[in-house]
C-alpha cells in the first residue's frame, strides 16, 4: 500500500501553488501576444483551447509524478490558489511592464519605418525610371534592327513600293 505523509502533502501543495503560478505566467504570455497582435475571436478561442490543453497535460503529469496519478483535491485547490495569487500580484506588474516595452518598440518602429519607407519609395521610383529607359532603348534598337533586315524596294508585301519600282523600270526602258 502506498503511503503519503503530511510533509509530502505539504510539499505537493506548495508545488501545486507554484504550478498554478506557472499556469498564470503561461496565460500572461498569451495575453501579451494578444496585446501585440489584434487576433480575431476565432483565433483567441483556439489560443484558449491550446492553453487549457497545455495546462491539463502539465497538471496530469504533476499528478502522476507527485501523487501516483491520484487526483487530490488539495493539488487542484493549490493550483487554483497559485493562479489567483499570481494573477492578482505579479501578473499585473508583468503586463504593465510588457505594455510599456511594446509601446516603446512600436514608437521606435514608427520613427524608423517612416524614413526607411521613404528611402525604399525613392529607390523604387529610380529603378522604375531606369527600367523604363532600358525598355524604351531596347524597343528602339529592336525596331531599328527589324528595318535593317530588308530593303524597302525589295519588300514583297509592300504594294506601294512595288508599283513605284515597276514605274521606274518602265520609265527607264522608254527613255
């Protein structure tokens, strides 16, 4: 028969308090992600489901390791108390600090992104002008080389030049 004494139960209870704090810290990570990005309600739902799956897995592992898989009420109460205590104390500080850091990063990004965007816009404008120049030059060169391939007098499909050539030949024989 498996025996658990008061000292082990106290240690298990204190560890379950710590586990509740870890659960709240994990939830704060999800909350910080929500501060950074505006997620849809569906995305938030799936984040919450993922959070509960992770918490259930960790709680199950904790119960297997500390209580041989037996669900003990004081472990669940300890986890809940640890979560609530952390949420009311350190979580407030962590989220306030995270908001300040995120606000600062967004401010720096806004100060840097304006000139960088203007620089890329200027470079893109110059590249388009150069591209247009090369395209026009290549088009002109292509058209010139087409004209050099055949002389106008010998073109079969050019009817007006053909008539002029006949007239010139006819004029030359009578004169």
